[in-house]
């Protein structure tokens, strides 16, 4: 049998991402010989054991990380620091600690104070997901054909970085290394701002009076339905993302606001050329996503 990438892989946090990673690792023996899980919620731990998506569910984080080659933090970005602080003292020398957080500068900033010099920290972000959460929401093909961005810390050992890249490649993902600040600006426009707009639009609809609100729900067209799908995402996770990437998000929101005002002026003054140009640009972006199989 081929030697697996890791002898023991530990997943901390069994939501959509964590449970999908666990399922993939259980399905593909080249990832790890043993998959161990821990979640702060006793209910989640019980459900994970019932689902059988790991070899073993630990009762504590400390127990979960002992003798693990690689530990993956799959918790909301706001919980990264306390989660890391609780487990790092119990990790074995030479082990890899990585994460799946949607903001990288904040995660690096929060975790670094707890790091030991004999551990390897490799921040990463699989760009995959659905509006569902919890251990039942996961599926082994979630990462197929999607990107995982890796943001190595300065002065880090390249070998653990390569191992984390190999982990996500075995999950079906494409990988790329990127500076953490660049990551946060890019994700602000392609992920964080769209979620902010979806939550806001649904809030606007919810604030409408009586009959108008009912009509929004009854006659919702595909555009509004798409926003509600995004807006169904986990509130704790997205609260943490917004607050931990506030500078980049506010920059992109300001740029969007200027563009929205320009569109409003075009509509007000009947500037058909401007309106058509913006629609055509949107169509081109959609075609580009389809061509690179990211739609």
C-alpha cells in the first residue's frame, strides 16, 4: 500500500468544510491512515460519530491533536485564536497546523502569538461551500475543481507548504500560493462583498410593509432567489468574516457604491449606452467563469 500523506489527520470543527474534508480523507486512503475529529459542540461530536465520517471522535481538542501529523482548524475565523491556543501546547514536534479561514491576515495575526518554533503553520483557504452548514451538509466532492489559496508565512519551511497543497490537491482542488494581504483584497470583491449585498438586499425586502413584503416572497424572480440562497449562509461565520476583513471589504464596498451611483445616474437620465455597457460587461464575466469551469 502506498504511504499516505499523513499518518494522522485531525480536523477541528465539523461544519460544512470540516465534515467534507473528513469525508474525503476517509474515502481516499492516500490522504491519511487515521482521521480524527473534534468539535466544541457535544451535539456535533455525537452526530459525527453517528455518521461515521471519521475513524475517531475525540472528547477534547487536546486529545484530538495528540500525535497528529497535520491539524486543520475548520472553525469560524473569530474562533481561530482560542481554538489554536487550546490545542497548540498538545501538538507533537514537527506537526503541521493549517486552517480554512476566509480571511488570512487576521488568522495569521491571531494565531502567531500561540505558535511554537517546532511547529509548522501553513494558512490556507479552500474557496468552496454552499449555504448549508453542519456535519450533515458536508460531501466528499465539495472541493473538486475549486481553488485552495495558500498564504505561507514569511520564513516558513517550504516542505509543509507543499504537504498542505498536496492535501487539497488530493481533495480535488487546484492550489495557488498568494500573499495574505492580496488574498484578503481579492476575496473582498469575489466573496465577501456579494454576501454583504445579499444580506442587505434580503434585509431591505424584509423591511417592506405588509402587502409589498408578501409579494416579494410570492413572486420572487430568479435574481432575488439567488440572493436568498447566499443570504442563507451561516451568520456566525459571516459576521466574523466581515469584521476580520473590514478594511478590504469597506474599500470594495466604497467602489461598488460609486459604481451603483453611476448606474443610478444613467437610469435617471436615460443613458442607454452606459446601461448596455454595464450589462455587457456582466455577461462577459459570466461567460469567462463558464469557460474556466468556475460557474
